[in-house]
C-alpha cells in the first residue's frame, strides 16, 4: 500500500493524478480461508482489518453481496457519541470513540472525524431527570458530559428556538463535547484499504446463499460464485442478520425495520454541532458539504424494503422546524431508508453461536455507525480467540435467555 | 405509506390509524413456570423476522380498537390479506 501524504499528492499531481494505486484489489476468491466475514459494511471491514492487524490472521475474505459500504454504512446520519447509560454499553461505545480519535492516522485515510459535540435535548422534567442521571453515570465511567441550560444550548447552536412557548419547550440538554460526526463512506473505504493492504480479500458482488456445516461446525459458505471453505464464519449483515442466521439454523432476537434519513440542499454553514431529541424524534447536523442531515424515527413494522413510511419523515420534519424555525424554508433534497436490526434491549449482539465457528455481530439497531471501530475491534478479538472480548461478554446472545438484558431503550438518548 | 384493510371495519384505512403488534400466531405457553430459560427466552424475544411473507398483528388504534392479523410481504410491503384474530391465514410462505 502506498502511503497517502502531501508528498504523494504532489508527486501524483505531476502525472495528472492518473497513476494513483488502486485503493484495493479485486481478487478472485481462494478455495479456502481461515475466516470469512459475511458483509462488507463498516463493521465487517473493521472486523477484517483488526483480525489482520491485531491478531495476525490474514487469510481472510470479506464477502459482500453488493458493493463495500453500500448498506447502512452509506445510509446513516454519521453521528458519533458514547453517552450511553449502562456501564457495559458506555464502555463499548467509548472504546469506539477512542478509536475514532486516532482513526485517520491509524488508517492513513481521512475519515473526516469531527468532534463538534452532541446535544441531547430534554423537553420535560422527566427528560431532564433522565439526562442528569445519564450524565452522572457517564462521568463515573470516565466519559465526558455535562448538563447544560437552554441559554448555553443557544450559545452552542444559535439558530435553535428555546422559547418556553413552543409545543415541546427545551428545558436543557446533555452535552458531550467529544462526540461529533465522521464521513461515512470514508470509514468503510479506509478500513477496506487497510484490510486489503494486510492481505484480506475483499470480494464484492457475491452473495452468501448458504452456510455449510459438518458435525455442528462451520466448514464454509455457499455463494452465488460457488462454495468457499472457511474454519470460521463471522456474520456482520445488519438488517439481513436473521436471513443469514436462518441459513445455519440459528434464530436471533432481532427484528428488521426501516429507518429513514434525509438531506437538504446545501446551505451556508449554520449548525456546527449535532442536535438530537428523543422526545420529538429528530436529529440534525450539517455536513461539510452544507447539507442538513436529518434522521427520523424507526418505522413501527418489520420490513426489508429499504424505504419507510412518509408520515414518519413528516413528523421528524415537524420537530426539526419547531426546534429550528429558520429551517422551515430549506428544501429537502433526498430521502432514503436503511434496514436496521433492532434488539429488544436496544443493544447489540456480539457473540458465538450454537454452531462451532459461527459468530454474529448484529442488533446494532439505530446506532451502529458510531460503534464501527469498537465493534470491529471486539468482534475480531472474539472471533480470533473463540472467546468473548471482555467488553463484548455482556453482549452475548445468552442474555435473552438468562435475562441479563442491557436496557438502553430510551435510557441513553437512543432515538427510536 | 401503507393502506390497511381492517377486517372488522371492512374499510381501507391509512397506516397512521393503526399500531403494529409484532409477529402473529405466537402462542403463550400455558405453564410458563414449567419452561426452561431457553424456552421462555425464545417465547419472549426470538422472532422469525422473515424476509418475504410475514404474519403480523395490527391494532386499529383510532378506529374500532380491535386487533387483527395481516399477511404482508416484508420486501415489497404489499399486504396480501387481513384476517380476524383466531382465524388462520390463507396465504403462507409455503403456498405462495
């Protein structure tokens, strides 16, 4: 892999940027791999990268049915934070946040991580009590955060409406300055480039159609391009996790639902932070390009169609216009949906399964993007050692039978 | 936006009148205390989450306020039939 630097930019300018090395290879699949990662999104690519980098397992293939980072990695609203309530969740997300902080240097790829801070608004007394509890829990876990007044919110985001006369007045917020946004595609591309350089085969346009087992252990995967052998299969297929699990006779406690987002036309810089509100179901930030990036709530019904219902977007827009009256004249450019795999406790599953050599990393629901580096890191460790990473142990699939759920629903600013 | 036919009201109504009730035909165990943790967890949390034909409950929240079932394709979102609770679907993944 040729390193990206100011020097390489200069050098390639001399040849009109026509001789850049391809960012990754397009290899023909081998017959056999040590590990096959099913799903070439951010989490899958991060898993492959850390397997190769940290654990020295380089005989890996990532099998992707479409193109790299074309699923939820390309469809989310790129918000990064770690202010979750419970110890297990906040530590996992904060590991991720710490990895984000050094990711561009680690990957030699600009993921445009911008720590512009995240506000989670409270609109009634119970919201404020929950926010105070959560911020205190965060600080005990070494995670930055403070409870801020409406006046301070107005300083941070001057366009916001803090009038006490609005339908859902803003009474305060939690503020995590280390939170922010990153460039979604760059994360997938950066991990893909890094993994490829370490010898990982990235196989696109190849769909896994079956998981072959022998004596209760995985021996490989059937694909649209034939059988590929593997000692371990790690599935990171987000919305399609239940479908892939069913191929191995495994059931998961996830339900796949549409989650929508939309962007406006590009406008001048006007919002240099991230504003989220659970109560009114909207979150908003402004991309470097100038688009207002808006996320809506998740649809109530199961679906795989990568689109949702119009009234959900409509309610979100109503909320955004109430929070930011100035945005009522902004025209929306594009709207889309992604399929999120929601867990009953709004926490992920990072786990071995009843099938030897088969691992699942799923159930991230509406908040997987922020976890991309940490998710890949602990999942790679779990797969490499056939034993849960200490931070992943609590996210074992067993918790749905033992009852040791980590109930982040509503507790931690999870928009739902 | 879904247009849902309520089998009680006999009318096609907007999705916003309804609330989703999750997978249908899940039978509550008669003796929960006799179940193992695996069986109880499976009843509470594990769903088919099928891609394709899905039988699910809907509640006509701002209409007749009664539950009914629907057979829906979770990829195209087409509702193939709605039927009253206690009856069986005529369209299943097996006979489609």
